[in-house]
C-alpha cells in the first residue's frame, strides 16, 4: 500500500521539478536589462557636440514600468566650487513604446529626461529609446592637441548593459591622433573594449563584456589643434558669469549697502568746507 501511494507522489514531485527546471531559462531570460546601448557623438567645429543615443531595453514591469530616463548635467561644479554651464539642449526623444512622449525634471545641477507617459504602464517587451541632445564646453584644449573625453553610458543604471558601442565623428579636416577608453565603476581604468578607426575622422568603440549595474564606459579621442575653435578669454568669462549669476547677484547686493552709505556720506554727511579766513 505504501509503495502504491508513494509512486504517484514521486511522479508528482518529479513533474514539478521538471516544470521548474524547464521554466528556469524563461525566468532568467525575463530579467530587465539594457540589451544594446549605441551612442553617436558628433564633434562640431564650433566646439559643441551633438549626441544621439539608441537604448534598447527589455522591460518586465519591475523597474521599467512606464519607460526609462536619462540624467544629464546642466551645470558642472569645478574643483574651485564655481558653477560651469554644460550648454545642454534637448533635441529629440522618441521610442518604440510611447513615441515622442516625454517629460523632464530638474534635479540640482542635472536634468532628468523621462521617455514615456506618466500614467501609462508598459506591457512586458523589448523597446528602443532615442535621446538626442547637444552640449557645449565638453572639449579639452591642450598644448599639442584637442580632445573629447566622454562618459558614454553614465554609471547609475541598476541593471546590466549587454552591449555598448560609441562612435565619435570629428569635424572635416581633422585626423585622429589618439584614442583611449575605460570600463568599470567610476574611476576604474578597465580595458574591456576594442576600437576601430573607420576613417581619419571616425572612431568606434565597443565594450568587450557586459557592463554590470553602476559600471560605465568612457571614451576619448584626440586630434590636432586648429580644427575646432577654442574658447577665448572673453568666452570663458561670459560662461563663468552665466553659470554663476546667483553668486554675482549676491556679490552685487553685498556691495550695494556700503556703496549706498558712502554715497550718502558724500551728499550729506561730509564736514562743511572751511571758510576763508580774513
């Protein structure tokens, strides 16, 4: 009797185990991740850059519920503590999920761009998002060469990035002098990448492994001086003033009080001039 009862139980247990094992690949495949992150960075002759990002994700309704977002700098804070504007301008947001629906939120010195609709949840699936924007003041001007040094992916993603490519296009007349890239967490100098020089003005970088959550890929390309307009002293001063207008207003307010007191003293508070002695 015991054997007769145990056989059906054994068959049920085996069936359940097989069901779990067979469904495991599907469960593993259903995790949320960035399948592809392709970035195109076009260096302009005036010193600006235009960036186009195509990001393909698998959404399962866990973290990716209504879409994805990119957080980008509006201002940088220098080592001296002053604010430098990044010259950010949003040009396009699009997706295979919700079209061009998007909204933005200012977070301190950054702007967060949400691609999606506030009140529409996505069905599980694979979607591609496009972000296109321009920025200024992103180039380095050195004694013998100029350079773009660009963090392609950022390091705040909470899921892996399976594949990353970054193509940098220089202005006409430039010639690539040097290339470099780094992978890993912020500050890492990992070399998990390959680079191809497509032409004198085009270099393409590819990460050679999956990037784990909060890992990034940063790339750089250098070219001879004289191709891209370098900012003059006046441009740099205007950039500083624009980025620190609040500080300048505070300084002006602080100076206004003593100036008012001094001018008032000149008008009414000075001792009368001595008369002529006869």
